[in-house]
C-alpha cells in the first residue's frame, strides 16, 4: 500500500493540461499558479534552486514553524524517490489552493496539493504529495466544509451510507488538536456471532506498521547503533543475496529504493502460513532472489525491504522486533491496544477480516501469516493511532525528527483489511479509518473525509 505523504488536504475534478515544459500555459495565471510553476521548476533543478524557492515562496508563519533546512531534508528524500516532475493534469485551482497530477521520472504518478495563504501575498503554507496508480485514478470530489459542525454531519451521513451498502465495516475517527471530534463504529467484528465492531475494536492495520518500523530505525540511528548508509551485510552477514547485502543500505530500504522484492507471490501462496511466526520466517519467501534494479535507481514498493529493516532492528537493538516496538513506541505513546498478535491467539475484541465470496462473506484467516511482520500485519485501534500522532507531535517518542513530525498519510491493505491514518499538524486534524474489509473500504472513506476537512 501507499505509505508516503506530505500533509495538506484537497479534493478533485480532473482536467487535462500540458507538460512541465509548458507549465506557464498549464497553470492558472494567479499568484498560486505562479508559486506552483516555480515549485516544479525548482524541484527539477536541484537543491540550490529548491532552497531559493523555500526562502522566497513559503509563508512567513509556515517558515518559522518549519525552517528551510528541515524542508530541504524532506525535499531530498522526495527527489531521491521521484526524480523529476512532469505535470499531467490540473485537478483544481482556487486563490488559496492548487492541485495537480504529475508523472515522475522514477515511475509513479503523484498528486500534489498546494495550500496557500487566503490573502495576499498567498504564500505557500504546505504541500501534500500522494502516490497514485495512474493519472486518472478515481478521487472523491466534494468541497471542503465551512466548519467542524458541517464536517461531522457529512461524515456521520457518509459513514451510515457506506455501512448500509456493505462497502465499509469498521471505525471512523476524526480529531483535531488531540481532541476526538467524531468516533463511530460500523458493521460486525464477527459476522457469524453477530458481534458488532466497537470504538476500541482491534483491527489489522497492514502497512501502517511500516511507520513504526521507520521510527524504530530512526531511534537506533539517533543512538548511533545504526547509520542510514550501513549496508545490509553489516547486520545480516548471512543474508542470502550477497549482492544485496553489499549494495543495499538502510536508507535504500527506508525509501523503497532498494531493489529488494516483495514476499507476497507464489512462494507465499504455497507456504504453510501458520509457520510464519518470526521475521526470519519471511526471508525464504524473497531474500535469495536477485535485486529487481540497482539500489537507488528508482522507487518500488517493497514489503521484503521492511522485513529486512525489522531484522536490522533486532540485530542492532538486541531485542526481537515485536518487543522493541512495544517498549520504545507503543508503551511511551500509551498505545495499550496495539501489538502484532499471532493469528491463532485468543485476543479479546479483535475484528475478523472478511472477503466477499459471491453474495456472502468469508473470513480471511487462510490468507494471513502466523504473525505479522515489520512490513505490516499488526493490530491497533483508532484511539491508539490518535495517541501515536499525539506522542509524535509532543516529542514523546524518541527519533521522531522533522520528517515525521511534519505529518503524514499512511495506509495498509490486503484481503479482509484496510486502514488509513492521516495527520496534519498544521491544521491539527487526524483522520483514522480502520476496516475489516479489503481495500479500498477504508481508503475511500479516509480520502472523502480528507477532502471535506475545513481549510
């Protein structure tokens, strides 16, 4: 699932525009349009141009909160992943907001939502960057609500609608500045026993676990137990692929530029999944395969890469991955209902995942490994995910640098599970949507709510 974003909220009605070589013609002749044109040019030109852009185009208040150098760190990460940008579509244009779709040199399409000051000089407040499957990916289309009363009324009506249609089963939470504004559970945690989902039901959150893994690595970097430029072989000398052990670094793994493949595939399908109980159990599913490209050459989503990160956490910390995350992230954040449970353990108030089987539903039990990994498959609640964002914002969690505390949007999904967590520190909004149905059940709901958030 997609798991990297920079926050700002948007909605969309797609319309074709020209390429980046003609950004002046493609973008509106407004202060906001000129800011976007300057951003694309600076992004493609390199660090010096980008530093000048930040100094000259960011709103003064936003620049005080997040200075140029912190923004440069984010830019370098994004440029490493994306390469260059080529505008494809204008999504929406207002005086205080512009949204575009761009093709990237390294492969994925991205949507960029630019939020500006509501009055002159319309300085840039922030940018949200979201990966897309293609330039025409379906998006929700609705105007932002004027205030929280309108927002919550719309969310309440929408939640009931998608639940009645059996397009969603789970929990929706909307909060602002650490205070929950809306919490509602829908559908059944156990359809056979007619046990309803509750606000505190534990859901499989899929790849949202990658956020915990990334934070754990950064904690170990801060403690100088790991360097981002360390090769895999430093920690895993017996790693099955010697080429990968020598070439792939921690940074490559974090940024999804490693070339390490995925563990989902024919081997996973054929494997006795109940026996996959530790991170090491995942290695035979992918680790001996050749790299899919030279490390750093491009970005490609890799669950296998995050399994390797989890093994590095174990070697560098001396604790198994699950214990490390519990002690260094969940406990400090007060996330008492979050863990990587074994699938056959008796866990109170855990939702069963469901997949459609014709006109009925069946549990996703057979598709699950014996235990989730550092790439995903752990369990959490909507309230615990809110606590995670609060702890990040307050600096409670070690290793949470500006690149994390600036906010994010992360998602996880597989048959019978889908989860979204959106956090924008600037507006204070948090949206957590957890579902025990497959994608895009939670992602669709989360996207719609995000577009409704007052600006």
